């Protein structure tokens, strides 16, 4: 094998001829310096080559190991969504009424919706080889690396595709591995999308332009008041200048720097051949921004804010905040803008300058579509609480139709009668204690059938009906009809005395179920979270008809129905309620009547006039109207032309005006009469479950007219049927009354009440039951005995003008004068500090017995204590329960003598479970010996 001749290693040759040595300096020193420069340059170049080789080698290795793009989850940008209302006058039949948007949500545009100048400007300044590379730009990466190594300068080497990958998939982390993944994924994205215009549009939709403008649509509107499609050359160059550093290049706050950057963009566009030098020069001479632009980011105003807030709440419950507020949804709703305007005008005109607030909800019963919603005072910074949806208020007698339907479901027919009189109600063996209904005026003291009791809104008749039906069945019926709020199975439920209260929306939906002949109509989409406990979408009325997602997917909320009451029962209830508006004698809702049209509804008023309702129906429209003070709640004693506000006043008038105008072009319709059922009268032991027939004179037996097919089983048994006559007690002393009660075998109870003008202290002034009534021996008889109590004039503790009265000051003055205090707590007021007294239920200067309860209305947090429930508990249990919240107890025994720890508490001077009192207050309770 021939030997290879080794070539001699030759030194590197440079075509470099040093200049002649200047005179006076040694040539050798200069040569040494040149040699060091050469060595340094060679080392730098070798290092650069090594770095570039290592870079591309590492990139190749990462590319080989990098996961597929499909394995990454895209972080979709937050997108703006819109809420729409039907509008036949609009071109496409819909008009925008609200926006769904989080802080960084944006409107996603298609490539054709973005100005070509904007695309050219951003490419020229950010990625001039965008249309040539395959996702990453090796030349750009090398150039950035050289400048970093040699000059220490920072220059971005990322392409537009890489930046999109970082925004959508990887996030802002800056690591070598993440950078290589970014390059590989950008290459994959280019191959998978096969569309430079799509990538460029996606990039422009994601980048931030400052001042809360995410995406080009927001930026075009904020800075120039126009759409992205309408941007001209100069405007596009200005916007392209911002993303590199929105704080540094801010057209509003740093116009000089932004102007220089804009001009650089124009120069880049000239270099790219996008515009001529003369066009660039002309654009450079123009101002940065126009003068007539408001620079406000607005994707569209809210036309019906209370309804929009409700729709948004529904969406959040179903989809969560991210999808609901930033998912780019288009939500189509049921609101009728003409009826909405009519509702707002009607409520405002009726209550203008009066004081109380009003709420109205109108529903079409056939579809359960919510057509109008007035959530309270006109929406503003200070008034955003939606009473229609979130205002849980006491419904009063507007709840009585639910008692009636619960009775019909048990077979009790409307011909059933109860005596209209004050009386005790035994709460049964499982609920020891007594309840007294004593706030219904104009007792007839005669048997009254249910239609007349409904028209008169007689409390004692419906308390007896509630007792016969059982409160738990009323709860079930109310929930079945469409009431979602929690309800307690107490005897007071039949009179609308609820712990939590109900909303106008719930009441409208429940009455719509009656109007739909027992079919609860709702949607096919459930807008409740699983923990809410609801499984049927028909539990709510329909406010949303269709939801369109950005990917084109559509969810349709079609009407669906659930039969919860038989058609016969629903029609019987409607027949029973007709006298409320057209009855003779005059029903409580006569002001709601519309000439020539069938109107069926019910009034409702709480005992302290805090809440007034009218909920009414026609076959085409069901509307719920509430009137009251919402911030804070307080009595309406003289707001109706100097008289108290009842359900038959403002609410009935508002309902009449709204419905008469809403249906003025619609023909009058009516429901058919109920076909009825064969019925008969039975003597029923109402405390038996199921019902049992028994002897007429037995205790707990009531005469009920019932459907024959639901007649209770006859079980004859012996019972204590000894009857007696209640004696007349008026004018008796306590001892005389006790002796008379003992003679008749009655359980004697008494209560001391402050003597009023004309009363004789120490004498009985009233009694329950009334004299001459036949009752069972052993039944309770309570008498009210007048006592001489000094009358004290109530001080004025309400804030007037700028002199605010704090709750502590008011309570101190009232307690010092011997009054008990109840606090009505309300929402915050922008004009008054929290804890300011803004009203009192008893007029200043009025003489009241010492010890009377005065209710004050307080803004915001009054640091009050809710009085715990007490009825049916022993005195010892009540003392412990009250002490736990810082309240003291003074007890009076209804039969005289000292109250015992084992006594049952049957009443108090304040209501348990709802009313609030100042911390440390003393509560006076009435006890009774435990029933045998």
C-alpha cells in the first residue's frame, strides 16, 4: 500500500495588508496587536459557529422528541359574547341587548373582517418573511443570536406563528426547551392549518393593544372608533406599533414614542413593497389619532339591564364563568322589547314620587317565555339589585291559591266552608303549642265557602284550610307549581308567612302553571347546578331560547311541560278565584279588573305592609307585580294617597294598566268552567294521615266537601264528643273569667294587653273563641285583660337631611323610654353611612304604651340579631337558644303565676326566625303549660 504524503500544515492566510507604520512607532508592536485582533475574531466566529451548530442540533433533537400538536390543549382566548332579543323591525329579526365579557375577552374576527392594511402592517414590522417560512425563520433566529453574542442586543427571533403558539398553547415562560417546543409546534401548526390568512387573523385576534383592548376588533374601536375592516394605512401602522410594548408605545400617554414607532412601521411597509414612499410620507404627516374619538371600549350597551343580569346568571349557573362570560356565546332570549318598555313605564309612572319600589314579571303561559322584567328602580350604580329574581319577599295572601290547589289535590272541593272568626289553632301532637290568627278584619262569624274566602282574602278560613290540608302538602304543591325558594311546613304558610320569601319571577311562573291548566311549562335545558337539587328543566320559565357557540354548535331551549295538577283541579282553582276581581261583595283585587276581559288573580299584603302583591292571569299573559321598599324594607303606612299600601292598591293598578295595554290588540279569551266531580260532605279527622271519617262531634273533625272518589275511609270509633258553649267574658276580672271557663270545662289562658281609651284596667277586653261558639271541653279559651300602662309619646329617631341618626342613637333613645325595638335591615345606601336610621313604623309623637315594639328601618349592616324560632319549644330551651345569640328572656304565663322551665312558648312580642333586634335586647315571651 503506497504511503500517503503528509501535507504540511500551512498557517491561515489573510488577505490583509497592514498600512505602513507611521513614523516614530515600532512596527513589531503594531503586528502583535493585529495578531490579537485576528485571534479574537477567529475565536468569536468559531464560538458562533459552535453555538449555531449546537442550536440546530438541539432543535433537531427536540423536534424528534417533541409531542404532536394535538397533544396540547389550546388556551382559547377569552371571547366576547352577546345577548339578543327578538325585534321584527331589525334586519335579521334580532337586536343586541347585552354583552358577555370578562376583562380580557375579545371579539374574534375572520380574515375577511380585518383590513388588508392591518395585515400588511403587522407582517412588515413583526415578521417580514411570514409568507415565506414554514412556522419559524432560521435566518431570523441566526440574526438574533449573532446580535446577542456580538453586540449584546436583544432582538426577537419569533415569527408570528411562534407567537400565536405561545399565546394559545405554551404560555409566556422563557426556557430553552419551551423555545424549541414553540418552534416545532409552529411548524406543525403551519402544516395542519395550511392557511397563512387564518394564522395571521388568529394572531391579530389574540394580541394585546393596551387599555384593555384584547384583539384587533377592540383596538380598532377604542383608538379609532371603527371596525377592524375599515382601518386605513396610517391607522393600521399605528396599531401595529403597539403590541411590541403597549406601555411604551401608548398612543394616549406616550404619543412621541408611538409616533416614531408608527413611522418605522410605515418605512417597513415601504421596504416590503406594500406602499410607496410617497404614501408613507403622506401618512407620516398625519396626526397619530383622530380628535373625535371617545376612546371608550364598548361592545354594545345594555338595553334591559335587569333582564340581562338574570340571563347572565342563568348562563353562569349552567356553563360556569369562563364559558358564560368569555366563551364567545351568542344567546337568544325571549324578552319582548315593546312589552318591556311598557312595563318599565307603567311601574315608574305609578310609583313616581311615592317612595316604594316596584317589580314586575310577565310570562306567556303557553310557552313560559319571560316577556318583561322590571327588577326595581331604574338601573344605576346605586340600584342594581334585581328584586324580580333575587328579592325574596313575603307573599302574604298571594300564596292562598297554592293552599287551594293542595286542598283540591286531596279531594277537598271549593264548596267546603269554615267559620270566619278569631280562633286558636292546635298545631297537633308533633308541634305542641298554640297559634292565634287575630289580624283579619271584618269577621263574618258565619260559615264561609272557599270562593268567598278567596275573594275577601279571609285569613282565618285559609288558616283552617291549611290545617286541614297539612302545611307539608302546601309546600309540595308550591314547589310543584314553580316555587324554587325553600319553604317551611308551618301553619303560617297558608297566609304567606314564610321564612325566606319568594320572588316575583317565581310567583309569575307558579301562577302560569295554573293558567296552563296544571301544566308547569319550562325549557328543555336545566339552568341549575347539580347541588341545587333540581332535575327538571321545567322548574324555571324560559328566558333563553337558543345558545350558539363559536364553533357553530347550537343548544336549543324548547318549551316542555310537566303535569303537576289535574286539569279539573286547575280549572276549579280558576273558578274559585274569579271573585277576587269581579266578586260580589267586592273582591280585594277589583282595581285589576279589565272591562270585557277575563282577569283572575290574587292580592297579597303582609301584616306590617312591608310587601304588597297582585299576581294576575289571562289565558295569554300572566303578570306578577310587587310593591315595597327594597333598600331597606319598611312599612308602607300612608303611601297610597295617604292610606296604607295593600295588594289591591298600587299592585292591582299597575297590573291593570300594563295588561290592558299589553293585550289591547288581542281578543278576549277565557278558560272553560271546571267539569267538577261528584262530591259529598264528610266528617273527617284532619289529624289522621290518611284522612279518616269519624263522628261529627269528635275533636279534630271538620266537615269537608270532598270528591266522592277521594272520600276517606270510614272508621267508626268512640271519641270524646262532649261539647260546651263559650261564655261571654268581656268585662270580667281575671278570677271571674277563670271561674267561668272552669264551669264550661275549658282550658283558661290569659294575656295582659295595654289598656286603650275606653278600656277598664283589670277587665277582659276581648276573647278567643267568641262567645256562644260550641267547642269541645278541654279546648283553650284565651282572654285579653287590660292593664294600666303609661302611654309614652314615640320619639322621632329617623334621619332628616344631613343630620344622620345612627342605629345606636335610635335604639338608645327608644330603650330609655321603655320601648322594645325591631330592626329592619336593608342594602347599602350611597348617600348615607351604613347603620343610619331612615324610617320608623310608628309616627313620631304618637302615644304608645310603654313596652310597645317600635320598628326602625336601617341602611346597611345594623349589627342586629335575628330572633331565633321559639314556638313549640320549652321555656328552658328558648332561654338557652336566645342566650346563645346574646338575647335575654322575660316570660309571662298565660294562666298566671310564675312561668316554669317546662312550659311551652306560644308567642312573643317579636316574630321568631325573621325579625331582628339589637344585640342584648330582652324578649318577652308567653308560655303555656304543656298540653296533656
